C-alpha cells in the first residue's frame, strides 16, 4: 500500500491562533506556539510534523485561509 | 519543522483560492465568516465565474466582504441586499448575483426584503450567516437569539414573554413557492465545510437553470458576541443552536418535485 507524507505551511504572521485547525487534525499534528507573532497571537505550528498525512482538514476549517498543504507518496 | 523536500508546487494539495485577496481579514479569530468567504471564493473559482459574479454585502461584520473576495460588489443599506440583488440580476441576467447577510441584517431590519425577494422567486443566491446575535454592534439580541441565550441586551437570557420567540427564517422562506433550494449548513468541522461548499455550489448553479431563489443558511458562531472561545463556541453551537436550527436540506425542487421542476426549466 502506497503511503503518503504530508506537510503544512502556516502563514505565521497572518495566523490569529483560533485553534480550529488543532481540533480538526486527525493526526494531532498541530499545536499553538508558546511564542506570539507580530500581532500577539499564539500561532499554529506543526508540533509533530512526522505524523502529517496531508489530508488538508486543517486548511479547510481555517477561517483566514492561511494554511497551504503539501502531500507526496513515499 | 516543516519538511523541505515536500514543499514543492507539484505537491500542493490545498491552497488559498485565487478569488480571495491577500488582505488580512478583520474578523475575530475563529469567526465563521472567514470560512464561508473561503467557500464562496472556491466555488467561484471552480465554476470559472470570477468576472461574472456580483456580490451584495450587508451591514454587519461582513460589511467589508468586498475587501476579501476579488469580484464585483455592491454595498447595500442595512437589510436591503435582496432589493439591490433583485435589480442587479434583472438588469444583468447573465451575471451570478448573491447576497451575503447576517441574521441581524436578514431577519430583523431586512425581513421584508428577503421575504418578498424569495416570494417573487428572484433568480439569486442568498447566503445567510446565522450566528444568533448582532456581532458588529457588540453582541445584542437578534431575532434568531435562542430562548435563554445571554446577550448584551438580554443579560439574564432571552425571555419569551419579554422578547418573543426566535425566528426561523429558513423554514419561513422554504414555504414560499419562489424558492427552489433552501438548506441549512454549518462550517465547524472539515466534513461540514465540504458539505456546505457543495450546497453553495448548487445554489450558484441554480442561477443557470432560472428556477427561483436559492437560500443557504450557515448556522455560525460569533465567539466575541457569545463570549466563548472559538473551539468551545463550535461545541456550544452543536449542543444548543443545532437543537433549534436543524441541519440539512429543507427544500430541493429538483428532488422534491421533479415534474414541476422540468416544466420550469424548459
Ligand atoms: C439603519 C441601521 N440600523 C442599525 C444599524 C446598526 N447595526 C450595524 S450592524 C447591525 C447588526 C449586525 O448583526 P448581523 O446582521 O447579525 O451581522 P454580524 O455582525 O453578526 O455578522 C446593526 C443593528 C445600522 N448600521 N444601520
Ligand atoms: S494536513 Fe491533515 S494531518 Fe496534516 S496537519 Fe493538516 S489536518 Fe493534520
Ligand atoms: S463580532 Fe462575531 S461575527 Fe463579528 S467578526 Fe467577531 S466573531 Fe465574527
């Protein structure tokens, strides 16, 4: 069975730290950072990048459309 | 750390729609408005109708929708979006015309406009964001506020004796012969986001068939007005709003009434 590997790129400065992507991710990949961005928000980042499958759930629920999703077969 | 090997254009499986501008949205973190804007943008992009779509924005938090979707827009006086959309569609029937309205805009000051546009069966699409509150002005009670729900103007909860009953606009317009497609959706999970997008797409495609008004309610959150953080606000919506605002299609002429429907499109 072909396996897939995914990754996401979050536009850190545009992230408002709402956390909707964190609960939408089936793989528990995303967390909100302890640090804040220029606007003072705890931005989303991949805490467990190895687990990402590139399903795009996080990007679909993001109200600010700031997540780009990549996927490749391995 | 992101995986550098994978980050190549050919591996992109999801990115921001081209119909969305690069402006940072003014909405509060986690607000449903942003998700619905994205879905409308994706539908417009996929249908290839960016230069043929005219939106009518309301008064409410989404008054600035024209900053975020790169299409033609008009800004209506409070509640009057259906009237403006009526004129626009009648003058330019080959354009795709939609209104984007909150519940304060559509169900309160604009109740007459929406009822009559739907009753006339104007060939437009209505996107109705029902967050049960007036977001922009600071969280006052809306016609759609649930019984017992606390707002700035009902600090002890909506009291039926004093404030009357919440108004189901979507059920109301579903009864009118002018509407062809009436549905209630939400955008709180990846699955509902995808379902809502299909509904919006259908509501736009109906304009090609000239079969009447398509009405898509999106039961939404206003975490600032509700004073509940975004993730919890979605849960609150499921536990409380969904009990009163039942999710799913209320009317689909294409399915409910195939014979009448065929007559209509000939
Ligand atoms: C004629 C008029 N009356 C009242 C107002 C004040 N006002 C601005 S937005 C709004 C209601 C907004 O609520 P809603 O339509 O639910 O949109 P939301 O902000 O929740 O998205 C009101 C009453 C106004 N701008 N114009
Ligand atoms: S693409 Fe899927 S698996 Fe990867 S972070 Fe987003 S939701 Fe999680
Ligand atoms: S006040 Fe409510 S509706 Fe307005 S942007 Fe904030 S969360 Fe959204």
